[in-house]
């Protein structure tokens, strides 16, 4: 069954690629020219500016959750440390009292759902 499915998927991909490469009309994809002029928004040369809210605050509060099952469930959801790393790279770690309070909020939200 797995082999048949694998062959079917491979055949579908190859047929799609062949149809794209050998298009009968020799269609050309038009290029879009980038806008000119001064832009109002410039990228931050140092990286992303991540506020202490949402994902970052939730992830930093996870170690303060006392219930192991709830802590583990949140840890599975908030697995990406990139936003938190960006925040901690530029800002000091928040006060543990704030994180403990937010951990209680996370537990209440978990139990509500």
C-alpha cells in the first residue's frame, strides 16, 4: 500500500513538472518591477524589535507554572525560542513576579478551555 501510494505521488509530481516545463504555448511569466522612490518604512538594521507581550511573555512564564501537565502542554505549544531570544538580546529579563502572575493567568486560561 505504501509503495503504491509512493509511486502515485511520484508520478503526479513528475507529470506536473513535465507539464510545467513543456507548456505548449511557451508562456512567459511576466516580471513585476519594484516600486521606486523613498519608502516610509525602513527595516531595523539591528534585527526585529519584539515587544514583551503575547508569545514572548507566555514563553517566559512557562517555567513558573506549577502543574507539570499544564506546563508541558504549554511548552509543546511555545516551542520556538526565536522571538524570546530576540527580546532577551535587547532587553533585560522581566521581573519574576510579573512572570509568576502571568503563569497564573495561563493556568486559568488553560482550565477555562
